[in-house]
C-alpha cells in the first residue's frame, strides 16, 4: 500500500469518482450495498461502510477484492483499472466507515 494512502484527501477524491463510475451500481452511492443492480444478486453486494471493509487492516483485502474479484460472488475482477486507481478506490472505501 502506498504510504499515507488512507489519509490522502486526493486519493479519496479520485477514488470517489471511480467508485461512482464503477461500483455504485451494485454497492450503492453511499457504499451501503443498496445499489440499483443489487436485486437478485446472491450473495448481495457488500455493505462497505462497516467492518471489515472500513478497517484499515483490510486495505490489502479491499485491493484484492477489486483486482481479483471475489470467488463465489458477482464481484468481478477490475483488472482494467491501474494499480493507482485501485489504491485510490481502497482509500475511498476505507473512508466510508468514517462518515
């Protein structure tokens, strides 16, 4: 993880834009798992506002879920995103539990 990532306002802002473009459709604009595409997804999209997703120790887990997808779920791999973009998403997702 890049040093200072979770505290970086700039990374969170970049991640917010990426989240709205790519993730909100399933995870909801607030990251609460209540996006418009959630209906019929089993298991449902994760609520990213609560642990373990909001826990700083989970940064590597969030990165892996985005980069590799989540086996046994509808969460695809997002290998079209750069490492920097994924880390920006990690910073934003981590911040959701702090609101």
